[in-house]
């Protein structure tokens, strides 16, 4: 396989607005409004990321502005109540900041976001210096790849390696990111492997099969994945 997965530096935003520890509440709100962002990295020194301040960190000030929370709320939401009284980025930020590296794969960044339930990650180098920021929408950019681009990669990186002619004859079709492999193959036992490899291609939404085994093919294994369909055994007279 010669293809390489996309990495964070391919899709991240390189120009990032950030604040220092001493930035005031109103300065933070103003910068978010001016730059139309929902979070800002907090930096110290020459650009080392020490935290992230988001709209969620700012909202407790409004939520608790005219309320007197009961004891249960106080115990359950100690962090939010502390942020309601925060005046600077240092008091408001979530720290330490959850970050990612420029050379991390999109899958790695997506897993980090999902596990931490965050919408964005500052991108830092090996010294912790800010290089950019990557959001959920950035990670979804790979699904904008052209269907023909996907088809070409699947042909080149998967089909040509595992289903080469003349033993196999496979046509790759792609529509709206869904890859469909149609034709006849010598070794149907490779279909589950092909399914995994095709799904690993950046931008593929799903994979489907309409494949038949040639004479002398091995017994097919059940393809993996929730929606892999259309794998057919060879007709009895073709065995």
C-alpha cells in the first residue's frame, strides 16, 4: 500500500487567534465575536499552550448572574460556579489543554475529540508551541473528496494489489462516497480484507460488493462491517 492517511496539518486552521493568561473576560468575548470563533487557546511565554477558553467556560457568568444556587447545585457544579466568578483567561480556561500534533492522523484526532467530548483541539509541536487548531468540521473535510478521486485510490491501492488481473476482473464504482466493487475474483476469501482496506481510505462513506468467485476460488468468508452486501458464491456449474 502506497497511500498515506491524511494528517491534522492537512486540514487544520493555521492562522489562530489566541489570548494570554491575563486577558479579561470582556476582551475574550470581544475577540470571539470579532473572529467568529467559539474558543481561544490560552498561551504563555513565546506561544506555549496552557489552556483553552471556550463559550462554555464563559456562560456560567450569565447563568448564575441573578441566581442563588442551592446546596445541591453548588456541590454538583463547583467548577462552573468558580468560572462564574472568573475575570481573566487564567481563571476561566480549561487546563491543561487537550491538544494534538500536526502529524497525528485524522482518525487519531477524531478519537481524541470523541473521548473527551470536545469540538476542537489546539495543534502543538513537540515543544507545546501553538501551530494551529483543528475542529470537528475540519476532520470532515475528507468526505468532500471527489468520487473519481476515491475510485482511483481504491483501484490503485487496494484492487490492483489484492484482485489483480487476469485472475480477477473488478470494476470500482463510487457514488456519494459509497464504493461498490463489481465483478469476478479468483479468491473470495480476500473480500473481508478488501472491505477493511477500502473503508480505511480517507473519505469513503461505505463499501458494497457484487462479486462472484471464479472457477477454483476458495470458499468465501463473511465480509466484515455492518453494511457490506452483495457477495455471491459462484454458481454450481462454475465451481
